[in-house]
C-alpha cells in the first residue's frame, strides 16, 4: 500500500513557532526534526499521546519540530490535540516486522521529513529500522522500549553468536529509553545494546487532568452502571485477556462476595475490550457460573476512564504477564485509590507494598480476595493508602517528569 500523505501539510511548519520565529536566520522549515515512529493507531487520546504533545511543546522551545508516524491517521480528537505548527502526523501502516513493504514505507517517510533524530517504539529493537534510518542519513537513532514480557519470562544472556547478530542489527542505535527499571534490566541482561546506552524513564500520566476530569463523576458512573451509592467497588482497566488475569480476578471476587454478609455491597467493574467476542462471552459465562451476575459489570470501552476511577473504592490489577510498567495503576493512584496488584514486571516499582496498596503473587486468588476484603472492612486505611498513592503518583509519574527524562536521555535538555 502506498503510504498516505502527511495529515498536516509539511509547509505548515513555516507558519511560525513560539521560539523559532525569534531566532535570526531560522525558519520553521529549516528546524531540525525528531521523528517518533510508533506501531499504534492514534484513534483516541491516551497518556502516550499526551506525552508526545508535551514533548512537542518542549522541542518547540528548543527550536525543533516533532513528526509522529503512526499506523493510521489521527482521529478528530487527536488531530485537535496536535493542532500546532510544530507538530506533524504521517502514516506508516506497515509498522512492524521485516517486510519489504514496511522497509520501503519507512524509507519514504524518512525521505519526506529528513529527521535529525529518529525514535522507534512499540516494536522490537531487532528490526531493520535503525539501518534504514542510517541509510537515509539520520545521525541519531533511539529505541523506546514499552515491552511487556511473557508470564514466566526470565531475562537471560543469549549465546555469543546470537548477541553478535543482535548487536549488528542494533549497530546504529545510540541508546534505548525503557519505561521502567524492570524493562531496563531485561535489556541489560539480553545484551542487544551496550550497557551504557540503556536508560529508564517512567511512563507519565496527566495527573492534573485526571483529577479535574474525574471530579464529580462518582455518582454519575455508578448510576450508569446501576451500582448502589453505598457499594464497595473494585475496578480493573485493560484488555480482557488471560494476560491480565481476568479469570483469576473473577474467582477472587466470588470469594469476596461469598464472605461478605451482604454480597450486594460488593461490585466489580471491568473496563476494557477483548478484541475477541468469544473471549468476552467466556468471561461473562464464567461470571454467571460463579454466581456473580449481579456483582460484576463488563463496562467495555468508555469515553472517560477517569470517571471509572472516581466511581471505584479500590483498583486491582491481576496481571499474569510481566507488565512493562502499568500506567493504569499510576492513573488510579492519581485519583486516590488504594491498589492491589500482582508482583510482576514493573508493577512493584509503582506500588509501595503496605503503603499505597498491596502486592501479591501471580496466581494468588486467595490473597487477592483477602486484600480486597481487608480494604472493604477498613475504609479508613484504604483512604490513607489512596492519599499516599496520590502523592507518589504526583511525585514520580507525571508527564513533566517523563518529558524531562526523555530530553535528558536524548541530550536535548
């Protein structure tokens, strides 16, 4: 497929930027470009896109433009978010793998924008993209590692011949920015890049925006979901897949409801989609088999997830795979929720066990139920944990900290 033309015409860069117009001899057309390639569809506003918008503002102050190259054109809401003369969208619909089509498209995209700095993300580091960029004359190339790992993954050093092949593939890569220390340690152990080039910067969330959006939405969302105002509500947000431990969480919730004297006081909300109707049907059938028909809401995709956090009393994440980070946990903490989650991947870097929430092992259904029951019976402790989590989210996981970290790693600070 022939790649689409840029969504925002390139000559928009000549319309003026906050600082470039003040720099003698420099027009927006001549400004250096950072091209960020991501294997995602920008169909809704996410924390990642909010980060790129903030990054673009900081790049503009330094006399740079940002080009976001995604799998599809942006939705109207995303287009409006990125409405600035120093930001541009382009489309690379073949955004993964080693295909000739993907290589050809990327070669054309790089030719259109001639970036001084290129970052590829939401993909494997072992792709030909870095060499394609080098052939196009790009001097500085980075990898942005957002990867989660399989459920029982243990990072290990590959055999020498594999490491030599990997180092050849990643030869042009100047550095890697990992979304957690866990991901950083995996990369260091795998050895695909030199140790000194692997950095970590935590994912950021729109802390103030979440609080502002969630304000006053508790009653509204509970009414929409037919949940009593006095009910204790647990929430999990994300894909409804085995990797997220949905079946284990349902079994834990059955224990909570069977032990609670008035089972109607406890309600579980699952926000997210499966992408597979059969998978959703299986989870709904399991909830029915467990007798949870009235105590579980499958909310699907919702327009404002902040309202879901506001409606809840506790956030739970029973992930089975090794989460690279877990932005939903940071978002829940920003809304003042205590958190209960599995001790996998980067999650222990978010939750302080016993302070902002609780950590438990992957398959500990009994432990999840016990922690949820404890918070149900001790709402004051839940509020205390939520307040501690809110402060931790503000201090460590804001978009400003994320932008500053990237600029530092890219040596643009």
